[in-house]
C-alpha cells in the first residue's frame, strides 16, 4: 500500500504569511528575551537590610513588605542577608564566587609549583652527575688523560 504524500501548494498571499506566522492556536509567535539574574553589591545589600530594619522599627503594619515590593525582592532573600550580616558583619554581605572552592591558596599553589620545579631540576642534576661519573670511568678504562678541572669535584 503506498504511503500518502503531502501535496504542497505555494501560496504567496499576505493571508498565507499571517497563517504561517501564527502559532498552534492562531496566536502569533513572539520571542521574549531571557531574564538576567540580578547581582547585588555589599553596599546595596547593607542599604536594604538597614532600610528593612527602619521599616520594622517604625511599627507600621506592612512597611517591610511594601519596601520589599518596591525593591522587587523576596522575604527569604532579606532573611538570608540579615543572617549573613548578623554572623559576619558587612563582610558577610560581599559577593562570593560560586562553585567549588580552590584547593589551595595562591601562595600554596605557587609553593607547590616551585617544589615541582625543584624536584625536576634535582632529577636533571642527578642524571648529569651520573653521566659525568660514567665519562670518568670510560676515560680510565681507555687510558685517556682527563682535562684538568678547576677543583669543582
């Protein structure tokens, strides 16, 4: 049994263009830019925390909630900032780099790099000393005179 095939008809009318741009139920397709996450500096966080404290101290009902709506924040974010401020002071509100923390500090990393380089140079020195001693033995076996050294060893 042959498969049914789709017959394509080319329609260049303006009505056809509007039908093509319409979505599933006739709504036009629209792309919306993806929202970006806001990042607050430590100074902004401190300002908002202090403003919330002033609102709470004023005694007006709903003052903190109104301030949060004006700023476009959730109460959980304010709660987290208050906790950080209470535990660490204004340094606790600083923006921290997300993700896994580095295993080493900068000085520890530099120290490890220098230790690795030192080990490599010691290995090369050991190889050079073995080659020199091998050359000395070869000169002794062949009976060749060695050039005079400057007392290096």
